[in-house]
């Protein structure tokens, strides 16, 4: 007479011949019942602890109905699986019979289910119990059948033939219940499907449908599928659709790390092996900022690389900086650096670029500002005040500020810059007083004010900062702001005005207003224009400057809201099919030829000339959250998730709507990857915004300009 598995287990409980090594968690209140075993009777976790024999469970794996049979027989590399199912603590009355079981769940050994699917066998199987080989071919013959039914048929066949061995490729019935989270390493039940190269191992329970990773030419190991919710490396609760993309992003970010003498000091600009490296194999100061923020926002954080980066770039600041026969200012930070290995001397050295190798030979004005901003983020996250108090760190900040606060012939509080001195590092007509540099300047001044020690000359620097930020905020809020009402005022300006009563203070000619502005400006919304100087207004939209102005509170709360209004009103123009336009609109025709000098890389709607840059997701997300519009950020992130990983994380996209991968865009661009991660983490955990945001300074004199009535329509 055959004996059921239930009877065998009961008998073993009575004899206490088998015991379980390991505690069974009682944190979960309920589990999902497998179709194979079901009963009205249910064992509680407390009752399970009283019994020495564990309850059996089975991972319910079913082939997707959409899988082509012919392709399945050839390869199982990209198999789509249904969610893993954990069996309830009860058994079905009509369960299969077995001849005998001497020991249940005795040894844990790993066996392949197919070439790509593996199950850990954690059961103690009797020597006279045999489960026939169950392969993908069995499922192909009856695709509508579940894996459990196939196993049941196999068991019945084994009993009939009296076989008593276990196949190497058999499906596994385990008897260790997984209740919330992971079990111990020795008792952990996992299903591993090789689809992609690597994935974060910080995984918790989620009912997850495995899919082929949308990345290009990458392989991941998706593990731990006996879960209900998955947490990625940043500690974020993710939807099944995005977890492989987030995991891939974390892995690619970690692989971009650059080491100097065994310590991580930055990240490569890109890891595209299909194109010439050029300078993409270097660590750029501005490019590292989103990577550093991602490491700081991660749970748990990884601050070491940020700390090393800050100190290493600070050390490079002290080097002599020469371009031809001219020596740069002492406070200039490098644009980038590269680690070189001298095989003869067997040592590593750093190759540093302060602008001599850059396009146009322009020193990066923004590097010093980004360094100060990142330093504040690091201190705020780690509370490493010992680093902040170090004399070289305090001196480094002062040297940067000295370059910007020195007396000169300026009549404006804004900073005069050359073309190509920022993220837009090619000739694009931003010479003068570009909004990106002014916003970063203001942000860095306020960060430095918080971190400078008042000892010695520190107090003098703080006083100069306070005066400058008050004048700068008034200037930007008054003369850079453009909304429907202000545009109408400029349109009606009189020219050749003299004396202090002049309304048209910069003598801007109304006829110089481009036609596109009148159609672009909505009744509701506004933004900071690109540049203001004598007889010149650059009406183009620059995303970096506007978002930094919001994060640093350079604009008023009303103006910040109006900027978000504009983004929503002009979504197709500024976001399009792939976020986000670095500038709008593109220069075309004669204007492009005159401004860019026939630059073949900055053709219309490409690169800096109206191209779409995924890295800007983090800036937009931070600004949206601060203004109270997280839905804008979520919508932009979801849009990027449709293609970004699939397209290989490109540097930028081309086209009026950002439809096409940039003609010269590098794949696997690190700050595209990091920008996505930072945006994702801030949306999921808005408290991360504190690392990169400043509240309005109440001491700064209020600007006379307020949000126009048009923005309240």
C-alpha cells in the first residue's frame, strides 16, 4: 500500500527522527497557496515551530504562453517565468502517494533545471524515492500544463515502476518555508535565471515576472525570486518593470569606478568600447557629481569614493596650471584627470587637464562650484566635520571664492565668462553672463557660507559672500526673469534712455526679440532667460540654470512655481520623447553658422544645440520635488525608462523631440546612468532632496519683482 507524504511526515513527527537546523521566521501573516497543495486546514508559524518536520513548499514556475515552442527547444536563455509562488502550510487531500520517506529534506545540493535555470535542492530525499527527469521538453509537449502537474505525473510514473533515485535535472520539492525576506545561506531557496550580467544582491521579497533585460549587449543574473517586494541597491521599493533597469544601472555605475593606489577616486565619463575613448576614459569633475550623489543617497551609503574624490581634486588644485606661457589662477580646479600606470617604474600617476586639452582651450568655471556643492552634500550625509575642518579643505574653498569675489571693473554682481566654460563646453553663444554659471555661483556661495569657519580671514569671506548673494539674487530675479507680462513690457521698451530713471536699463532693442518667443511663452508660467548683458538678451531656455536656481532658492517661490508651470505647458518642446532638452530652441541656418562657427557636432537639435540629455533627469526631479510637483518628475522618469536602458544609456539624443540616439553619443555614459538613479531615489525618498537643496535665505533682501498676475490664470 502506498503512503502519502502527509502520513510520512506525521509519522516522522511522532518519531522525531528528523529535525530542522534553522529557525523558521514567523514575521509573515500569510503566504500564497500553490495549486499543487491546497487544504482548508492551515498550520500557523507557531505550530510549525512545535513540529520538527517542516512544511513543504514549491516554487511555482510556469512557461509563458507567448513563448515559441521551436525557439524554446533551441535555447532557454531568455525564458519568461511567472511569479514564484510559496506554498501554504497545508497539504491537499488528494496529494500524490509515495512508497516511503526515510528522511525528508536532508541535504542541500544544486542541480540544473535547464541550461539557464537552476534550483537549489534543499530537501532530504529518501534513497528509495525517485522523481523522474522533468525537462523543458515535457512542458513543451503540454504547454498548458503547470509544472506541478508534470511533476505529479512523473512521480506517479516513478511509483509504478518502483524506481528509487533522484534525477540530476529533477524539479525540487523543498520543505523549508520562506516567511518574509531571506533564509540563512545554507537553507536559502532561490531560482537563478541568467539574462544579464549582474544585479544588486540587496533583494527582498517580490512577486516578480522575469523579463529579458532591455539593455543592449549586457547580461544579468536575476536572483532571489521567492520574494514579494524587491529593494535595489539604493534601498528603493521598485515596480517589477524597473527593477532590472535599476539593478543594471547600479552595476554599471560600480564598474565605472576609477582607482588610484587601490582607492576609488571617481568614475569614468563613459564605458563605450565600440568607439574611440578620446577623453571619455577620464574622470570629469562635473560628470562625477551625479555619481557622487547616487553613492551618498544609496542605502547604506558609499561615501568613501566621494571623500576620496574631494580630496584628490583638492590636491590637484595645488598643482601649477599653465596653458602655453600663461599661468592660471591658484584656485582653478581641473576639468578632468586620468590615472596612468607606468609599467617601467610600476607606479600610478595622474594626468590632469585644466582646460589646455579642452575644446577651445577654456578653463572650466563650473568645476570649483560643483566641488563646493558636492562637499556640502557629503558633509550633510556623513557628518564628517573632521574633513571639513581640515586646513586644506578650508583653504581650497577660499581659493575658489577668491577667483570669483576679487575686485574688478564689473558693474554687475554676475560672473563674466567665456564660451565653453561649463557643461556646454563648445561655442554656443553663452559668453557673457550665462544663467548656468550665475546659478551655480550663487549655489556655491551659499554652500560655502555654511561651511567656512569664521577664524582668521574666514569671517571676511563670509561678509563678502553675504553682500554678493544679496546683490546677485536681486539682479537675477529682476533682469533675467521672463513671463508673459515681462515679455510684453520688453516688447514695448523705449531705447536710448539715459539717467537712473531708465526702464530699459540694458538698452535692449525690442526688434531683437526672436519670433519664436512670442509663441513659446504661455500665459501661465515663466523662466530665467539664458543671458543678459548690454544691448543683449538671450531668450533661450537653459534647463540647468533654471533648475539650479530653484534648488539654491535663487528665484522666489512664486518664480519657481512658474518655471514648473512652463515645463508642463511646453512639455512636448522641453521634454518630448526623451528627457530633457538642455536648451531650447535649436540654432538653425544663418544663426547657427554665425554663433557656432559651423560646428558639425552642434547641428540643430543635436548635442548642446537642442539635444536631449538623460542626465538632466536628476536636476528636473529635484526641482520638481522642491516645488511640490513630483508628478512631473515621475512622468519624465517613466518616459526615460521606456528606452534609456534598451538604447545602451547614451549620452544624449537628437531630434526635435529627442527620438534618435545622438549621432556621436557615447553609449553607457556614466552620468546618464547616475542621473537616472539619483532621480529615482529622490522620487521614492524625497528626503534625499536635502542633500542638494537650500531653503530661501531670510536675510537676503527681498526682490521687488514678484510673480506676474499672468501666472495665476
